[in-house]
């Protein structure tokens, strides 16, 4: 890269992740991996709510999908069906794994995977333009699934929503 400002920004970003944490996001300063995932989902839902009011529909859709995924990971770790260090890079596989451990049935998991596959990709890569109705529906789905999976846990009091 010939642009020194961009190179300097990359260097600064690299260094920022190498430094010891000083100001940690409030609410995420927990040791348990399951609670980190739970509270990340809470933050994503809160951010989506604020951004919906501003008309940022694409970001709301993206945040809603990620909140769903963090919530599924929370429950899988909480239930002992996933180790804290396990990484599932396939969205479809994450949704399938949720149904395999009984968080929801196989049909629901497949519908989540197809929703992600058919619609998230379109709005994210601008193959389709996000609408307010889509953003509202995704936010509601994320909130409802989050609440349902959290209510079924023994740590619902740890939720920041």
C-alpha cells in the first residue's frame, strides 16, 4: 500500500489488539465464555434497536443475524454442547447444531439457515436493498429467539436486555 495514512492506521489497529485491555465495554467484563456470548447478543440487539430508529436497515438485519448466532452459541456453551474455544465458521452448521442439541427442531433450524442464506447475503452484498419491514421483522425474530433461549437457561438473570 502506498498510502501512508492507511498503512499507519493498519499499524495502529494491529497494536491496539496487542495491548492489555484498559477500557473494557461495560457488561462484557465477565470470565465465562457463555456469558460473553449472551451479553454480546444483548448488545447487538440494543444496537439494532437504536439503528432501526435511524433508518440503517442493512445494519439492523446484519446485527439481528449475528445476535441470533451469539445467542445460539451462548446456549450451546451453557448446555455443555460446545466448548468455549470451538469455532463454527459455517452459519448453516451453527443453526443445524442448535437443532441437534434441542434448542429448536430441525425444521426451524433449516428455516433459519435458509433465511440467512437467501436474504442476509442479498442485503449484505447489496444484491437487494434492505427495507424497514425486513429490518423490523429480523429484529423481532432476533429478540424473540433470544428471549426464548435465555428464558430456558439457568442464567437468565445475566441477560443485559
